C-alpha cells in the first residue's frame, strides 16, 4: 500500500489516532498490531448476553449525537463530531455492524464492523470502547461478539482489526474471541508481538 494512499485512507485504524496524524507529527510510527478472525458460515455464534442493568442493541439512525458523546466520553480516540462519525464509521458500516451497550437510554459502550476497500473481502472492527466507569465487566467481549455476528450475517469470511501495544484489555479480549496476530506489510512483526503477548496473556499465580 503506497504511503499517499495510506495517508488518504485512515479509517481502517481501529484506534482513532490516524497514521496521518503520526506521520505529519514527524514521529516514526510504531506499527499497528493486526489481528484476524476467520468467520465460517456454519459456525454457530449465539447472541451475547450482558448482566443487568446493561443491554445490547444495534445502531439505529438517530443515534449519532449519542454515539459522538460516547466516543468523546471514552477519552480514547481524539475528538469526535458528526462529520467524523459519518466518514469513519457510519458511512462504511456493515448492516447491523454498529453495536451498543446501554444503561436505560444512555450509550455506555460501542463497537463497529465496517467495510473498507483495502481490506475487502474482510470486515474491519473499529472503535471498540466503553466509558471508563463500565469497564472490567466483560462488556467489551459482548460488543465484539455482536459485531462478529453481524459480519457473519453479512456473509463476510473474516474480520480484521488494528490496535496498539498498550491496549492490553482489548488485545486479551480479542484473543479470547479467536482473533490471532496477522503479520504483514506495515503491521507489527514477531518481535513486537512477543513483547505484547507477554503482557496481555501471561499471568503468574498470585
Ligand atoms: C477494550 C475495552 C472495551 C475492554 O473493556 P472490558 O470488557 O471492560 O475489558 P476488561 O477490563 O474486562 O478486560 C478484558 C480482559 O483483559 C484483562 N486486562 C485488563 N487490563 C489489563 C492489563 N492492563 N493488562 C493485562 N490484562 C488486562 C482483564 O483482566 C480481562 O481479562 P479476563 O477476561 O481474563 O478477566 C475497554 O478496556 C476500553 O474501552 N478500552 C479503551 C478503548 C480501547 O482500547 N479500545 C480498543 C481499541 S482497538
């Protein structure tokens, strides 16, 4: 993938800070960790469940302002407005690919499965986030699972994602759901993965 092309197309990054931003800031970017999860049409993906008072539901038109508020409230992926949400997420969304965790009418978590030309035929998992007060309860697991179900319904053969070294809770979640490291041009190499895996997966008896 050419650099100019890459700089034009930043929406595949699942973590928000664009490669364009990194490059234009003049810093050598640390390669993103790329992960892949195959989806077989006959695999039975049962609906995820979440504990009371949480609920899971898909994105519906009209959710945009609340979604922008959630992404800003997560404090993770820079500043959001309706334009950015449309360009990076809602525009390329798969049918049913926008998933929320709610408490009453409030959105407290989100994830999205999108189509981006560079990575077809696969779906791209993007912007998985929970508000800080709702982490540590397995809700990220449920969000990603529901995007996988949407991708399977859309007859997509697999999902890709890109993330960063420090997102250990996310990386552990992705492994638990069957995503595996994928090496390749522009993505993290074996050495980078070895370091991250030690932190995300290895645990000592306490
Ligand atoms: C990713 C995210 C949605 C996961 O939320 P969550 O479901 O509440 O995740 P948890 O806190 O339960 O952590 C998931 C797992 O990682 C583990 N974990 C959490 N923090 C960890 C850390 N610093 N190091 C290693 N493991 C960690 C948890 O113990 C848990 O493991 P377990 O399932 O074996 O118990 C949430 O952390 C978040 O919003 N992060 C910020 C945004 C982000 O990084 N998004 C991903 C972009 S690619």
